[in-house]
C-alpha cells in the first residue's frame, strides 16, 4: 500500500481543483484510492515525464496529479490540474 505525502502547493491547487465540483471531488478520491491500492492500475495511465523525476496519474481525460516517488512505498504529491501543467516540470 502506498503512503501519500502532500506539499502545500498540492493542497492549494487541490482546493482550487475541487471547489464547487462534486464530480471532480469524487473523481479525485476514486483515483487516489486506486493509486494507493494498486499504483500500476491501467486506468491511472501512470507516466514519467521525460527528463524528469516527476510522474503523473490521470484523474480524467484532461487532469493529472503530479508526484515524485520518495521510495517504493511513499510518494510526494506535488501538483494537480490540467494535463498541460507538465510543461512546468
């Protein structure tokens, strides 16, 4: 089982992401539950960004969670939002 740690940036962006949206909140919860129990689940579309130590998982077609593996069982959630945010990393 994976342990999640969160940066303050992730928490701020998460709050913006889910504000007034039950569907986004539910999608985020579902994605994180799947990730914690099986990080290689096909629905997550786990992907390492080229030339970086940052990874992404898919929440829905246009949104991602950006994270970093601390060790085999721990990840640091860095950011959340549109797929295009990958350009920042």
